[in-house]
C-alpha cells in the first residue's frame, strides 16, 4: 500500500508539473486603462475578447520604477524600498535615482524578492527584457537572462520581439518558463504631448501592432498554444499644463527646509523646529495635500519606510509642484485612486478564462502571486493576494 501511495504521489506530482505553462508578460509604460477606448487597438481588444479583460490600480506613488518593482515583488513601494524614482537615503546620506549608475544599480536599495529570484530559488528559469530592476544584482543575483538598460544602443522594439522569440526557442533545458518584456512607450509620448494627442495615439497604435506581431509569432511556435500572454502597465497618465502649477517658494521660507525633493509626491525634510511652520503653510496651498509621514492616509500605504521624508506633499490630479512653467503635458505619480492612473490588464492562455470581463478593480500587488501561481512555485511574502483575482483563472 505504501508503494502504491508513493507511486500515486509521484504520478500526481508529474502531472501537476507538466501542466505548468509558459507565461509572457508585457508592460507598456504609462498605458492608461482607457487608451483602448480612445484609440484604435484591435489586438488588445481581441486579446481581451478571447481571454480576460480587467482594469488594474497602481500602487502609490504611481511612478515607473516603484510600480514595476511592485509588479515584480508584490510589495507596495513603501515595503520594497523604491519609494520614488528619486529619494534620499537617510542612513547613508546618498540620493537614490533611477538614472544614477551607482545608486540605481545598488541592490541594497531593492527589498523584497522579485519573481525572477523566487523562480530561480525553485529551479525555474526567467528571461527578462529591460524590466525595471532586472539589471540590478538584487541579493547578489540577476535573472537567468536579462538586458542591461545602461548598455547602449538599446534593442529596438522589433529586436525586443526577436529576443522574446529567441528565449522561447532555446533548448528545453535552457528555455525560460517566464519572459518579462518592457516598452517605454506610450509613457514617453504621454509625457511630452499629453494622453489625448496625435503622438500618443500613434505610439499606442504602433505598440498594438507590434504586440499582434509578437502574439502571432509566439502562437506559431511548436508549443505556442501553451503560452499565457499578458499585457499590462505600471501606471496611467494625467493631463498637466503650465496653468496648473504650485510654486512652493510662494509659501515656504528657504531656511525652513533642509532638503526638498520635488516630484510626485514632493518629499520635504524640514530643519529642526520648522516642521509645524511648513505644515501650516502648506495647508493654505490650493490643490495640495500635505501630511506628516505618519499621517499619510492609510489607503496610500505610504509612510512606514524610513526614507519617506517627514513631510509628504501631493498635488491634486493634474497639478504639479514646480518652479518652472516649462512642464510636460502629461504626468503621473498622483493618487492612484484617480482613474487617469488606472491601467489595462489583458490576458489569454490556457490558465485564464475565455471571454471574461472583470467589472471591479484589482491591485497591482496581485501580479507577483499570479505569476508565481502560473509558474507553479511558492511565492515569497508579499502584499498581494491571488484570491483577489481568482475569478480570472480557468481553474
């Protein structure tokens, strides 16, 4: 009987392992949830019609690196440590910046466990094409396959498609079970020209065509029907303008502040004894909310990290803190409960329902446990909960 039970266990284990499918997840930086409604996106439309279609809410702040790393770890920025694209590290006195070759590539800033490390720990290979954070030695390790964003020239978009296909045509022993690929549009166009513009339309529609090409090529592979194909984004994009700016110099005296990191949100380090003066002044500023670090509203999940400044200031959606009138026509980083910041989620493949439209939002912390589920591996601790999106799954 013991031998029979052991054989049965082995049989179930083998069958379970055999059912794990390859997953490809694509991030379109700065893609608003409603771009497929605003612009002509036949591929994204058909992908959602065949598989699942949903709308996802980013984490705060709704910025690129914080949210891509949230997608990879399932932790909100306040918990994984990349609390902004640029922030002051109080313990070392250094300023982290995604564009700085030293701090941006310093793995000590990156907490949590990204999916490529979770997978590697459990014997599953992952290939990554420019996903933010993937070219950093986190816990001393990189993904099995990755591209260094600092190595120029970058792969063109068609070359990125080729790289995805190359990874999925490697021999069985080398082939990744998860491929993650990143595109920096339509974020770039949305910033320069605004979300409702001809240039942003062109970027969205060209990406839709590229994704259609990638999808056709992947489905044509020998095991192409076993691929889960996911398209999503890190954050949306709000319209901004020179008419909607807030100059802190109109309200704060220079000797009140030790350091101000102007961004969305703006992080303010007061000089000793001036915190109350700063907060009192900021409460008079139209279109701006300001809090002590420990009083940031709970729904933003922000403020427990030691690198969050003592004062956090956040303008209303579409408003910017700046001293200049030379501003982009689109921006993000605002309160993620505003629909301008929501992103699309489309997925089709053997592990997803067919023709299913989810009517309610879900949080982007769910992506990490979702990827772990699709890979058949045990996720590390995270803020996400796959039960929040179990309705998307075929089983």
